C-alpha cells in the first residue's frame, strides 16, 4: 500500500516596509490631506510539519482512507510565540466518489502597513449629534451624553463633514481563526477528464483587524449601551469651543467575523487533437 508521508521544515522571514511622502504632504502644506510616513517591520522564525497516513485501501467501500495532520510553530519578534494546526481526512468510497474534511486553526499577524502606517487625515460625511439642528439630538440619551461631555447651551454645528485620523496601530494583536470544511469529489470513471466538487466551509475569526468606522463610533458613543459607549466616546476629540476636532479611527482589533458557505466547482479537461 501507500507509505506514510512526512514533511518537516524551518523558515525565517523578515517583513519590513516603508512609504515616504513628499515633505509638503507630510507637513500638511499640499492641497491634499496631510499624511505621515510609514516605516517599520518584524521578523519571524517558524518550524512546521505535515503528516499523511494511509490507513485503509482496496477494501469494499474503501478504495482509500487517509488522514492528514499538520502543525506550525512560530515566534514573532513583536507578538511572541504561538501555533496553528490542522487535522483532516479523505475517504475514497468508490473510484468515482470521495468525501473529505478538515478542521484547522489559523493565525494572521498584522501587516507592516496595519502596524506602522503613519497617520492620515480623512473627512467623512458626518453630522455632529450634539448639534441642536440634528434630529438625533431630540433623543434624550443623545442629549444627556452631549451634556456629559460639556455641550454649551444652544450649540449648533452646520458642518456635514468631520475630520478623522486613520493610520496604523503598533499595539495590534494578531487575528486568530477556526476553520471547518467538508465536501465531496465526484470523478466519474465513465467520463474521463470530468470532475465535480462541492464543499461546505465555516470560518470564525477573532480579534478582527479593521477600522471601526466613524459612523459606528459616533452612533455607539451617543446611542450605544451604557456599558460600552465610553469606549467609543474616547475616540471623539473636541475643541474647547466643543466642535469636533477629530475622530480617532485608526486600525484596531474589534469584534470578529463569522461566515459560512458552499462552494461548487466542475472541470472538464478535453484532450487537444493537436497534443502529441
């Protein structure tokens, strides 16, 4: 029968990058938005192993049954050590039909850009909820939180755009994920060159790396739950005359992502009449 397969490896990798702007842009003297330079990096040591074990073969309803396992240990200069792993299997029931599945964990370190990119300005469309002519201000919760922040009586602000600061965040943590896949492969012996696959996948990402979004920051600050609104309000910086100076919307770890779906694929390889 088939032999056990084993692969082992070691990898050292460096990730460094930079983006240097025109000095006028960096000083905010150009016609576009002000932007700071990006510069930074990190290095990684990794060891990994993969194992393939054929357990059964050439039996009734078992053409091939094999299991696979993999593990990767890594050490990041910025994030410390961790590991990811995978287990899976493939059962070829008859020559025409196989079923397969895997469960794995994943680890995604932030990119150099996400960690070290300089601060840039943006001006998203957004009204100040504390402005008297904003319909949101009629909400008692909004009015109470504006007062808490020191809103002066009769305050109005007609601006339809607010200044926001985007950029990297050196305090980011890596994303982690759990991934489940299961599916089948159909390769009919009566139709050479044809194969069809269907696979179900489910992915759950924690510590998602992204910007929160200025509209979410403002909405959660003024209308969000009592236990979490202050986290968002701390990102809104006001001037002494109370108008919004800027909203801090740099990249951060927030929430997660859960998704699932089904992939279908079909292939039919036709031999070329010109092939030798």
